[in-house]
C-alpha cells in the first residue's frame, strides 16, 4: 500500500518588516485638488512617487469623511498615479471607514504629527545675527539622552535594500546605492556616497539630522519633511553635506556650517 508523502513546506513565507510608505495628511477634503497635487508630485519625481504606496491620514479634518467621499478620493489618487493602501489610525470612525473601504489601519503614521503632552521640548536656539550667507545657519546640535546604542551598518546598502534603526541613530560606513533606503528614528550618518534615500527622525524627532560625505540623494527627509532630487541644490552634489530641520523648513548645507 503506497502513501502520499506529506508536504510540510509553506506555500508562502510571511515576515513582518519595516517599510517606507508615504503618509498623506488630508487637510482639505477636496478629492480633485488632492489628486492634482499628487499628480504634480509624480510628474516632478516619477521614480519616487509613481505607483507609490500611500497611507491616508484624516486626522487633520474635523470629522472623518463618509465612505462614498473616501472612495472618490481613493479613486482620484489612483488616477493621479499613487496607490492608497491603508488608513492611519485615528478613531472608531476611522476604524469603521477602513472596514467599509476594505483597507487596513496603520497606527504608526500618527506619531510624527502628535506630541506626547508630557514630553519636554528643548528650548529653541537663539536666532543668529543677520548675515549675507548663501544658506541659513543651522542651530547648534542638541544632545538628547540616548535610549539605545547607535546602529552601525558596514556594507553598502544596495538598490532595493532598506536599513532601519529603531529608536536610535544609524551609521552607514560604505554608502547608500541608488534605489536603496536608510531610515532612523534618530540621525543618519553616511560615511560614503548617498545615492538613494535617507530619512531621519522617522517617528517625529525634529532634532535629527542627516550627514553624508558625498551627496547624490534621490530623497532626504527629517520628521516627515522631505526634498526630492529635483529640489536639491545642484551646487552641493558630490559634496559633504548636512541636512536639518528648522522652523518647519528642511535646510541643506556643507558640513561644518555653524
């Protein structure tokens, strides 16, 4: 009597990882206007935004939209070239809307907009005296209490790879290739060329910075504020630079500018 061998191999291997997904904070519920804005972003940086996964965050509105309006928005954004894949968690109404739309909820995307009421912010640095400098002076770096040792990644981060430093700084020794991505909740230090994407302050730390020795970035971002390749100063390409956030604006200048 023959027996059929049992197949204990899984048909699919499931792993939970960190992914870089754009968060679209809705401030005005106008599907046509939002679609036009996203279409413009896709045209400016197609390699960055074309068919990009987007999380919709309705936390900037006084109330969550009804399902029909939300579906209209989802379809308008798809027509603009991006793919809404989830809603950012906000309330029980958001939960019901996500179920109506057949989309998942992702909680982490609220972090960069909301602050812990018990947190103590560092005092703002004094404004520097007026000067005819070509770029604004960055404020002095503040030293925060380290909650974890910094993460060091020695090899080159290659195209399609992503390295994430959870709740700490990230140091990359070899460099970041085109199409690769490095993310840190703290600051990002890159001792080689940056040809891909670097995102610091991923959970809303506006004091985080990005440093790299050779600047060719596709995108840089701090606490959700970003610039893509088309917005980056051509004069700084290939140079050692630092990136920081001040008064809600992302600044890029040569390293050592103080």
